[in-house]
């Protein structure tokens, strides 16, 4: 029975499997060949660099997705209910009330939407005209944040004001306070034929979302003015909805389709911009695959490291075999050695990648100021900063992939070590 604590560490070490102890010792290569330890260090750094790069790139792609989603949803609604023929009758309030009964729906706003032509001094530009109620629209979209000049509150019934997209205003060469002529597709029948309906509007605001689709082809007017212009009386084109969680919009839309007691079409933001978001997701997936290959290359550098270690330790392997070690135990020694190298490199990569992803808004401006460069020029890109959105699900996915690749890289050298013939190895010692 031990009465002193001095023997406990030795007892603890003896309790550990000898495969683990030998594998940990071989990682350092103390005696003869320091080149092997240098190669192990390079393998660690390679895995760490690949993992860090993968985490940072995925975080930046997530940041771009989030930023673009925010800007799109500043104009587009989460869910949109429209009539089968493009119109909802005068009882659209009941449809909005039915939709509002859903617990996930936060707000509803009616709208009138149609095509039109804008002309100023001979210049003509087509656009999508949307009639809105400014106060109600604010509850379903973040339009006010995109206003660059003027105000959305200046859209008042009967005053025929219009808020233009920045690129549309630039194409028409108009500013806040200027007059534009709107040409509606609905004409007036006269003895001389169909005469287009023209109406003069005053520009009361200019918005800039950052999406060319909206900035160059969308104009906002008051809903009552739109109803008069397009002869819709009390009818509207549809109702826009905002839900608690935008990612639940597809499910909520399907549920609303069964709740609404009217002939209406329900669509969500994922359908309205399906191609765009699908393209962004495909780009993210491709970046993940490419950078995973880089991690795979770094992980399989372990193969050369362990092959060299096996060659260097043939005499030790032979001695262990003569002492009764099984081939499986010899294999376990080198698996532990390779796994330790991969684990350390993985830990360094995760720490560096997470730290850089969380502070990329500080690191990138520092590099730009240091070298006098601009990665995303404001003259070319609307998003001139590198946004970052670290998602721990991506981190754990990268961790799992890198660790599995590192373990796979240890299998062949370890199997080769277990096949060493003791007699052949000791013959030349």
C-alpha cells in the first residue's frame, strides 16, 4: 500500500496503454532524425492553414448571403398574396385579416403593382410601378433605410409623388423635386383610337437598395394614386406579409394557402428570388469543395511523414515485435502519432480561423491601409466591405472532415509498420 504521493504519477503512466505512450514519444523524434519532426511540423501547419482558410471563406460567404438577403428583403416581402388574375377584389381586407390570424405573421400591407413608362425631355425608361401605403409598408419591409434623398412619408394621396430607384433616376437624369411623366399601359378609348394615359408626377425621393433589378426598374407611388391611375377602384394587386422568421416563410406560405378562403396565389421570397439565392448557395458549396481539397492535400502530407517515421523506427518495431507486441498494436502506435499531428494542426486551424472570422472587419481594413489597396472598390462593388457571419455548424463540419482525412492518411503507413519483419529489420542493425 502506497503512503506517499510520489508514486502516483508513475502508477498513472503505467495504467496508460503502451501504444499511446510510444505514439506520443515518436511524435517528437528526439534521438536521431530531427528532419522527421520538422516534416511533422509542416504537416501540422498545412492542416491548420487549410482549416483556417476554409472557416474564414465560409464565414465570408455567409456574410455575403446575409447582407444580400437583408438588402433584397428591404424591398421584397417575406410572403406575397396575389389574385389569380393579378388583382384582389375590394374585400382584400378580409384576406389580410385571415393571414394575420396565423401566429407567425407579424404584419400585412396591401399594394398595387403594374408596368409603366417614365419620360423626361424625350428620354424614356420602363419600370415597375408599385403603389403602397407608406406606414403599412414600413411594417413589412425596410424601405426607409434605403432612402438616399427625400422621404417616403412625402407619398401622400392625391399629390402624385413618386420615389424612384437610384439607377432609374440616373437614367432619367432627374433629382428630388423634378417632374416626370408616367405613361400607363391602360389607355382611354376615343374616336381617334386608344390614347395612352399620361400623368405628371413629382419626384419626392430616391432609394438605393444595391440590387440593380430594383434600383433601375422600380418606382413607388401612393396606393390611392395607383388605384386612380390604373382604374382599379378599391381593388389591389395583392397583400405583402412579414413573418417572425424569414427562413420559415416557405412553411408559413404553404399553411396560409389552406387558410385563405379566396382564389389567391401565395408565394414567398425564396420563390421570388430562387435563381439568385440558388446561385449564391452553389458558389458557397463550390468554395467549400475546393478548400476541402486543400485540407485533404495538407492532411495527406501525413502519409509521407509517417512513412519516413516507419522507416526510421524499423529497429524499434522489430524489438517491440520480439517482445510480443501484436501487429495491431504496432499499427495503433503510428495511428496515434499521425492523429496527434492532425489534432494539433486542426486545433491551430480552428483557433486561427475563428479568431480571424470574428475580427475580419478589423483585419481587412488594417491590411488595406498597410498596403494601400482596396479589395472591393466602391466604384465597382456596392458591398465594399467583407462581411463575416461565423456559423458554428460550418466550424464543426470543417472539423469533422479535416479529422477524418487526417485519420485516413495514417492508415497506410500504420499498416506498413505492422507488416515489418523483425528478422529483416534487425539484420542490418
